[in-house]
C-alpha cells in the first residue's frame, strides 16, 4: 500500500470556507466597507470592532487596535513608543524583514542580537547590546514558541527600556499562564497569507497602557483620535503627523472568522507535533529546540539541530526525497545577510541610521559577529505541521525521520 502523501503544511489559509464567506457577504450587503463611516455614528460597523474585542478577551489586555498588516502593526507600536531618529531598538538577528525595516522607517537604529536554543532572543543580549540610546527591545516569538520572557522582562526592566512583543508567527502562544503579546509594553500580530490565522493581510496591536493605546490610534489614523476610540481611552495626547493603517471591514470579516479557529488550529497542531515527537525524541544526536513553556507552544513546527551543516543538508535532501516537508512555513532571515543591511541604505541616503562607507557593514552587522546564531541556524531542521495533517501523516513523518537518522548514523 502506498504511503499517504503529506498535504501542504498550511494553517488558516487551508480552512477558509463558509464562515469567511458569510461574514464577507454581510459586509458587502451592508455597503459599509470602512469601519469609521456608518449611517449611524453611534452604531459602528461590527467586523473590526468585534475582532478587536475578541482579540483582547483572548489576550487579557485592556486595548487592541486592528491595522492593515503585521508590518503596519510594528510601525504603529514603535511610533507609539516614540521611536525616532537617534533611538536604538534591540532585535534578534534571526527575524523577519519588517522587524528591521520598521525601525529604520521611523528613523531608529536596529541593533542586532544573538538568539539562543529557543531560536528567540537570548535574554543576556539585552545587557550586552544596551547603550544610552537604547529605547526598546523587540522580542520575536519565533514560529509558535514564546521567548523566555521572565529573564527578558527582568533584563529590560533593569535597563529601563520597553519590551515590544512581535507575535506575528505565534498568535495564541502561552508563557507561564500569560498570552504572547500581553507581557510587554505592547504586542503586535499579523494576518498575512501564511500566518496561523489569515486575512491575506492585516495586523493587530495590543497594550494595557491607555497612553500607548492613544498614541497607537493616532499613529494608525493620520494623527486622529476618533470618538469610537476616545470612549475607550480619554484623549490626553496632542495630535501629531502620522500615516494611515486602518483595517477595512472586509479584512476584519475574514480575520474574525479565522481568529475564531485559533484554538482549533493550535490544539490540532499540538496534538500532531506530540505524535511526531513521541517517535523521535529519543534519537541520539538530535538537539531539539528548547521550549520555555512546553505546554504553551502552538505546535506549528518542530525544530532540531544536528551535528554539522553537512549533516543538516543531507538530512533535508533525504526528507524531501521521502516527501516530507522540511522548509519553514514563513520567511525568517539572518538580518546581516539581507540586502538592506549589506547596503545600509534607506529610501534616501539621509534617512539611513548607519554611517555607510567603505568599511560597511560595520561591527554588529556581519555574520562573524553572531557565532551562536550562525551555529544554530546552520544546523537546524524544521518540520512544519499543517493543520490538515492526519494522524497517519504524523506517524509517517516520525517514521521517516527515524529511518533517515538510522541511515546517517547517531552523529546526526
């Protein structure tokens, strides 16, 4: 009998169906596509508002604000935190493009830091990378696992800097009873096409601080604080110039239907991951990613490190030949290898926070400055877990990993 093929390791995008269709049609029939323009100003359109309400109920935060993308969420949150020219923000060297470029777009300077065996920011890096100009640390909860937040929060508190949690790849994760995105000064989320829950694009900002909420509202709506938001937090900040990142009701409709499946997706992926792990956790020579709260992850990817880059490459070749997906579901990069870091440029020469010259890239922006990150990312193998995988798929993944491990020897 032929082995059951492994389907695409998709998450929310694979579950789009009747619920999304019904909510989108409801918006179209209402002829009210913008959340702020309604025949009755006291009766705003429901989709984005309901999404915000349900999101903050899950997180346990006082405020949430829907925006146009995960990148927009980062820019809005960084702006709310007053990041600007001369300010430094620490972030993991292994992270998504927007984590770096959003800081630059606001005039700040990204300061790269090492990851540890959680594949998230190493807490000790905060003290090492802090200067008198450091204003915040951007913590990325990488691919379904919360960073080790207690030491991170302690180090940031000692340094007197804000913590911004990027949960784009990890909505719903839990760290010792607290939801990702609720522990720092602010949290951000993404509904991009490949994320756990998707609306194609879209994002969310969360905070418990009314001042930061007001500033985020103004950041996302041309400096304005409309009556809808003023009822949630009394305006105390002066208006300021900003951009426009308002979520539409159509995006809100799809995101709402998807968000209501978050626990379903997380539960199913955790069960599948546990099934795979039961078959491979005893294999010698495999160093598994450390999960600071083993009951809090979302189970969307399994990571293990082998002894060398050569073994990593051979393991991947054999997994692929066996029909086992082994490429990460979403893009994450070593920032120091990206073109915008290698060039040090922004949209204009004067907007770059770097002194670009013949000696650029300078210290802190070169591969050799991050030996720990380089070691981890060049030995790691990812096994994505799709929400539509069957138990048989999980068993086959585990069996193939065991088989290839045996072929390569315990040195794997």
